[in-house]
C-alpha cells in the first residue's frame, strides 16, 4: 500500500511540475501566503495527530494578525487566479492538510518529535522568520502553478 501511495504521489508530482499556467500570478505576497497556509495546515494536523492542540492554539493566538492577513492574501490570490472563484483556496488548504496527515501516518512518532521542535521555534520567532525556515510538502513552484481542483494533483515532497 505504501508503494502504491508513493507511486501515485510521484505520478502526481510529474503532473504538477508540468503545469505552469498560473505561475505568473504568484508574486512574493502570494508565495508567502501559499507557504504560510501550508505550514499552518501542517501544524493544525500535528495538533490533532500528536495531541498537541494547546500548542497549535498558542501558535494561532501568538501570530493571529499575521495569519489573518496572510489568509486574506491567499484568498485574493485564488480569486484573482480563478476569476473570482474560491474553490481553489479551499482545495489548496485541504490538500495541504491531507499531505500533512499522510506524512504523520508514515513517519509516526518521528513526525510528532519534529513538529514538537517546530512548535517550540514558532513560539520564539516572528511568523515570517518561522515560515521562511520551514520545508514544505508542496514545492512553491507547484503551489503557484497548479490548479488544485483534482484530487490527484497533490503529492508529498520529502
């Protein structure tokens, strides 16, 4: 089953990198919003998976203003890209969460240990610094270029 998931992920990755029709809309503000949303989704999943919801809630409270601004930037990006439609916004965030859930399932306790360190760093950093140091499950080129409207369009990046 794991090999099948990896094969499907690699196939989706090839499909994702082949598409670049939306990359021109992905300016630095949109790139930052895409990355921030992906990292926040991963921390949310970790909050549930690793029984660490208080630390996730602390992260959100600590960076609430910046997260709200970033989320508004993300919505604006998808509405601009998709001619006023919001579906890409919802789908992107769902896929980021699903990729995080897949990672947590495959990495087990190591995932929770790594996320524990991330929560610690986030508590003592600005949001911008914390996000800048994070590695994404979705590459930024793919995040900017891919229309997230098909289930097979997201793949885990290790």
